[in-house]
C-alpha cells in the first residue's frame, strides 16, 4: 500500500476506535452516552477510509483489492458505508455494538500491510507479548465463567420448565442472577479478548512483517474473535438466552481452547528470549 | 429442682379441647401468678397458640409437678380431669428440654418450619418475665431455646421453601427474575388467590400492577387496591411486552392467551423472561405457551406440585434440624450437670479457704507481728497454694458432671475432701 494511503487508513482506524470504545462501554457499563459521538467519528472515519482507497487506486492505477490487506480495507469500508446507511434509514443503534468493533479490527488489520523496522529493544518485544498473553488469559477466564454460568442457566431453566423441582432447583441461583453474571462476564471477556487481538496483531506485524496475516494460527485467532463478536451481538441485540446462548458460548469457549493450543509456542518464545 | 412440661397440641387434641385450655394473651399475667402461687412452684411459663397450649414449670424436689398442673388446669379451665388425661402429653427433665427446643425450632408445628411459633414463644416468655414467673434457671433455658431456633433456621433450609400456593408463586418469580424490584405485574380477572399472589409480589418489590377485567369498573376497583393501572380487556395482550408477571384468573371458558400471541410478545420483549401464572379453572392460557423459550407458565396444579416438593424438601431439612436439636439438648444437659456440682465446688473452696485462714492466724500469733507488706505476701502465697490445690478437683468435678458415670468420681472427690451433700 502507498504510504499516504496507509496514513489516511490509520486516521480512519483511529476514528473507528471511538466506535469500539462505545461498544466496550455499552457491554461493561450498559451506557450508550457515547453513541452519537462514536457514530459521528465513525462517519468521519469512513470519509478518511474513502480517501485512503481512492488514493491507493489512483497511485496503483487499479481497483485496490489486489492483496489481503487491500481487500480487508475495501471490505471494512463497504461494511462501514452499509452500516451508516442502515443507521440513517432504520436507526438501529444496537447493531453498532457488532459493526463498530468489526470495522475497527478489519481497518486495523488493513493498516498492517506495510512492513516496519524490527523491534528496537527486546524488552519492549517481550513486554508486548506478555501483555497479550495476560489479556488472553484474563479473557479466557471470563469466558469460562460465562460458559459455566450459561450451563447453570440451562439447568435452572430446565428445572423451571419441568415444573417438578429437584435438587438443582433449590441449589442453583435464580435465572436473573445468572443472566446478570453472564452479561457482565461476557462483556468483560470480550473487551479483554479484543484488546488481546489488537496487541497480538501489532506484535505479529512487527515480528513477521507482512507475512503475519497468512499465518494459520492468526487466522484461527481472528475466527475465534469473530465468533465471540457474533455471540455478543446476538446477546445484546436479539437477547439470546438459555439453550441457544449456552451452545453458542460453549462453542466460542471451544474455539478459544483450539486457539490457545495453536498459540502454545508463544510462552516458549517468551522464555527463550 | 424439677423441670416439668405438659400440654396439648394439634397432634394430641382436637380443637374443642385446645380452645377449652387456651389462655388469651391478656389473661396470662394472672394465670402465671396463680401458677407461681401453687406450693413448690418456683418458675412458670404458659405458651398458648391456636395449635398448642403448654405449661412449663420448675418445682422444688419434694413436689409432684404433674398433680400441681392438673389441679391448676382443672381449677382454671372448664375441663374434666378425664378429658385432660386423654389428651395431654407430659415431659420431665431432659425430655422437657428436648420438647421445648423442638417447639421453638418449629419441628413440632403443623407446618414444619413456620416462623410464627418463635414469636409466640417470645410473647409467652415476655409475659412470664414481666410477672416475675421467670427469674432464674428457666430464663436461661428459654434464652437457649431461642438460640437453638435461630441456629436451626440459619443452618438448615427448614424455613426457606414456600408452603402455600401464593408464596410458591412469589418464590418462583424470584427464581426466574432474581430480584423482583421494578418488575411489572398484570392481573387478568378477579379472584382472592390472584389478589393474594399480587399482594405478595408487590410486597417483594414489584413496582407496578396493571389490572384488566371484562367488566372495566371491576378492573378500576381492583387497581385501586394496588395503586395500579386499570387496562381495557381488549388491550391487555398488546400491553404484555411490558409485563414481567401475568396472573390470570378470569372466568373465560376459552384460552385468552394463545401460543402465537405469546410468541409475538416474547419477540417484542427481546427474549426477556416472562412468568405466567394461570390459576383459573378452566385454564386461561394455552399450555403450549410453556414450550416457548423464556416463557414460564404455571397452572394451579403446577403450583401445588411446587408446594408439595417444598414440603418434601422441608422434611429432609427437618431431619438435619432434629440432629441439631439433639446436639443442643446434650449441651444443655452438660451445663445443667455443671450447675448441679456448683454447691460441691463452692463447698470445696470454702473448706480450703477455712483451712488457709486458720493456718495464717496460727502463723501470725506465733511469729507476729508482721509488717503490712509481709502480711500481704503471706496472704498471696497461701491463696496461691489453695488455688493450685483446688484447681485439679474443681476441673475434674466439672468434667465428670457432664458424664453419666461421673457420679462415682464426684462422690470420691467429696469423700476425699470430707464434703457434706
């Protein structure tokens, strides 16, 4: 990608990050005060994004979808435009909880197509990786809590539906309490996982240069984050609870476990350096 | 001293007998004074509730407590001695303590675990305390009974499960929503049970009540009872997305809420749970509604099933409570035994102190006069000696008092120190 085009794209990603912040606040604090500001920044980000694509197209004299990074950028831009249209036409604010983080992460990934210099200091490299690992582990712990609470919800729901109270009915907490725990742990887990993905992308970008995106373990990570995003979206917008939500949570936990196994060498890298 | 308890309860006497023996709260002070005036009675408590009348007394050793209470009852109540004998139960000593603890812990109640009995026992205790009928040993026994009751309630689940249909509805609502604060209720139709359930829910934190009825005036009237909002019958389904708990008890002969209606309602609620209580016969709500996710429908039989399950669960907890009560009775008995050896301990201390004082006098006469400092040193040294000598036998007396075979050891200690009975 041309240098100016990447700069415009970075500005766009910075503006999209306000959208991510809005989603985080909505999940963790259940507040939507930032929505108008985030939507405004999102719109402005789309303008810079457009400039970046046009700049890249003019300089390369072709439609800028020749490699993974350009395609990601184009895809993120189209999603952003479509979302702005939906907001203008239907005012579906809850959809933003899903779209804002998605567009931000896609734009961020697209900015990482141009190689930068190697690590200037191995301490910074290791600290960066440590932050990523800690964030992932905390996120995973929150996800485990979400999955366990979802299963308990399922058992208690079954007891209440069967109308013949057995041991579970008396021992398990109320559905409302479990629902609250699921919402909070899922929100916190998603925020931690998103920050971990951002930390990991930038680390991998510097470590592996432009080849980072073609690594299969990184693809698995993004896929897992995507399933988590879908879970959060279905929960916050469609109010998924009970059986469907429990299955989805356990699925996300399963993908997270696979991702963990795929990245088990990271700890060894840290110890080796 | 003897402890004696006698009385009738729902288990031993029909209501005709119980009502004959009942003591209204205002008559308790006089009855207690009369009872305490009986020869040999030192303390007395009268517990009178709709399910039981019990008299507990302590008497001096030479008195027949059974005859004393029988005379008191036949003098004060219009009941023949034969009827009394046929229905009363009597417990003495350890058995009386065990019974008192079981009553306080609500293990002997008609509905096991009900909380009222503890309050009623406290009323009886207060009346006895105010008239001076409880002033010594029985005071500590009753205080212990209250503690046992508290322990049973906190360490077992005996009082946690609802045993009435209307409370079962509230308990289910709590199991679904957690807290009921801010929840919205809708009552469809009129009926005592729906009114009672709504009242319990309101008291548990539900903030708003909608009331609907085919007769709008009746809805307005009932809404006033809950400071709620009347809703026209034709509009109630469209209001349901705002409602968390629906209580249906209308006289409609067909379903007033069908599965497809509720499907739309739950979609509009974005899958937030809804609790539907159908206490109408014939039923008001299509049973298929319960198949929908996040909808919990309970009809009158379902609620009764929950009550039955709760009662079974309470009985399981009651077994644990019985163990706790037995443990507490043992502790109480051990304390009583210690009280029994207290005169022996005091006697031993007095005897040793007498020996000490006599020996100190001898020393003063023979080697005195001493300075004040010397006298104080002499006193301190001799006291330290007798305290050390007494420590062993006193500890042993306390330990042996709690053991069934301890009588022999106590007698031996008495013989060794030449103590009188």
